C-alpha cells in the first residue's frame, strides 16, 4: 500500500559553487530507497517548486522514499551563477552525496526537462544510483535564439544499464514522439517509455497520469525487484 509522509525539512547543502537551497520530504521509517528530483531550466522559471517536480516527488514519496529537491546554482536562494548545464552536473553530484551520507540508502534519480538532461549525466555514472527517471526529456532545442545548447546530447545513456523510465507528453514540443522513441530504442535494457496522450511538455491537466506512470514503474522496477537494483 502506498504511504504518505508530510514532514518537510528546509536546509542548504554544500556544493562546489556554494550552498544550494533544498527541501527533503521525509520517508518511511524503514525506507528502501531515497530519491532526488531535479527541476527544469532556471532561465525559463524552473525551480524546485515546479509542478511536475512536485508531482514526481509525491509519486516517489508515496512509496515511503525520502525525496530531495534542490535549486540549481543561481536559482532561488542557491548561491553561484547559472552555468548552462555544465556546472549543474556538479550540483547533482553534491545532492547525491548529501543523500548518501545522510541516509545511507540506495538512490533513485529523477529529473524534469533540463533537470533530466543534466542530472542523468551525474546519475548514470554513479553506482549509488540504482534507477533513473527522465520526465519531459528534451531531445530538441528549447529555443534557438538563447544561450542554451542547440540540442541536448544523450550519448552517455548508451552505457547506462540501470532501470530507466522515460515519461513524456504526446504533444511535448521539446520531445517529439518519434525522436524520443528512437532514443529509447537505442538504449540498453531495462527501459520503459510512457507517452501520455494529450499532454504537453508541462503535463498541463495530465499531472495525475504522470504520477500514475511513475508509481506503476516504481512498483514494477523498484519495489518488486529489490535484488535487481540493490
């Protein structure tokens, strides 16, 4: 049965660019895993309070997992300056380090959009991370007239044999279905792609389906198969 814990800890964690603003939703007393969820692009208003990030956290927390959210450098009360997805990888490493040292549990990574593109680079190479969730994977440029990369690259995922879940909307303007399907098809097992019909990049009006997709995958790939990711 799914559980719920409403206790939230607000704090700062140390990272290479300075302290990062963070929230930890407490988990069950005998939690089997802990998770980190990364937010979308800060130059477009992304923070740890983003609705997709919140609902991803709720899906993971419902299984009793403590869940850490944090603001990337230069976002909210976090110190440092935005580093166009380069230094932000170190922010994710810092968050994973904090979770590992504080809770000593197997870790799950989740990220939305920019948070997925950046965070997966840190998570896939980290043996402490046992499974990864990519929500709204940005496989095409966010905008051609900004300082953002013209496209995100996911070549590193070809060496990622951890259980992987990809959840996107069928109308995601930054993740065309055909491109996303081609990416997932090229990756090693175990993997799962869930495309939510009618949903855009931000899952407007479809957040319940997003949570259900994550909860179902956690039950299948994590909770029911502890030996596969321990």
